[in-house]
């Protein structure tokens, strides 16, 4: 009997989940649970690459991430939900991979300079920030992941992990699987202001927001600046509100046509969007509130996941220690 292909993916615990996480990642993760052997990691060490100066909220953020994952349907009976820092082999493999990774590979990482600009309010000129792709590679290779679910924009990141695996295998013999990209078509929602959705920009809608907050946030969304009156012909391709309609509104082609022909105004369009979002979020919010009252159960789920992850990591560690002559 063929085993299921294994997936490794993760999320940094830097705060509350938002709609970008939901449509961009979590719905896909939930669907993959049926056909893949899924390892979903709370990447708490990765969070320290930008939050090292003030880690006071990391413990609560870990619970917040787990609470949200469970609320939207990640199932600990189907997937391994675990904390990165509870599997010490991540750090060991990161150290060993850092010995063989050329600095030029890290400096050419496509998001390195971009994130330096985005995080200009923080001092991230550190070894840890530069080397986070090596830790990312260690995360993936440690579980011999066959696939990593990513969008096309993340392919260069995964290719770096593949290059590191290939270099290690060339030096020390066949050790790691070279992970393949499992390309997803998950939508990338813009922030309320049209920029990249980011908590640092304060332009997100949190996933489990109450109805009042959803209405207020949708009301703040940027719209087509050329559509001033209701009967003005709109340009939905440049409108934040319409970007959300494409995701949550099954009848978005009709809405697009109405906008282009000047048959609907921006206020009405926002009102409909808010109603659709509230309807989508309501069942997950109810489950989220359930898990808010069951923190002990969340901790037990993570402990069980940590133990399952350690079993796999220890097997891989024995292999790479032997091949690199450390045993």
C-alpha cells in the first residue's frame, strides 16, 4: 500500500489570524488533510526573527494560532499540529545546514530586501533574520516532506530549500528528500487600503471579528477613486471591495457587471460584502469561542502533536548524524 505524501507547512505566532490567513492558507490546509500526511507547525522560533526584542506575547500567540486552526477545521486526528521549539532537532539541523549554505544564496533571497523595507521600524539586521531561510529549510527537510503547499510567488523560497538539500546530499550522501512545490490557487486578498495585507500596516480584518467590527472595517475599504456617483461606470479591477467580492460572493460576475455599468454604488456594494463576510465567519467564530474556554485541551493537543513530530524528527536526525559522521 502506497503511503500518503507528506506535507510540512507552518505559520508564525505573531498575533490574531485574519481573513488573508483564512482564504490564503487555512482553507487549503483543511482540504489537504484528506489526501496528505500533514504536519502543521506553529513556527515560534521563526517569530523571534522579528520579535526578539519583546517576546512576551509569544506564548499567548501560540495558543491563539492553535485556537484558530482548530476553529476552522484543522483536525488533530488527521494532521500533526505542533510547536517548532518543542522539537529540538529543528535547531540542530539548522546549525548543520548553516555550515554549508553560501551567504550569496541568502542575500539573493527575493523577499530579504523587501522585508527589510517593510520592517524598517525594527532592527532586523541580524544573523537570525538573514538566515531564516536556512531554518525554514531545516523545518521542511527534517520531516522528509514530499510537498510544500505554496503560491507561485513562494517558489523561489522553496527552491532554496531544494538547493540546500541537494548540496547536503552531494556532500554526505542521500539524506533528504528534495521537496516539491504543491502549487495552490489560493487568493491573495489586499489590505483595507489596497496595500499588502499586514498587521504592521493595520489594514486587516481579523478572522473572528464581531459583526460590528466587520461592518466598520469594510466601511474603511478603499474603492474605485473614479467612481464618485452611483451611476458612474466603475473599474472593479482596481477596487479593494471587489477583490473581496471575488472571494466571498458566488455571484461576483453579476456584481462586476453592475459596477462597470454604473448600476450599483460603493455604499451598497460594501453593505452586501459585510453581510457576506459575517455569514461566512459566523460558524468559525462560534467554534473559536468554544476553544477559548478549552485551553487545557488545546495544550494537550499540541503536546500530542509535539510527540508525534519528535518521532519523525528523531528518525531523520539519526540519518543525518550518521551521514555527516557525527555518530
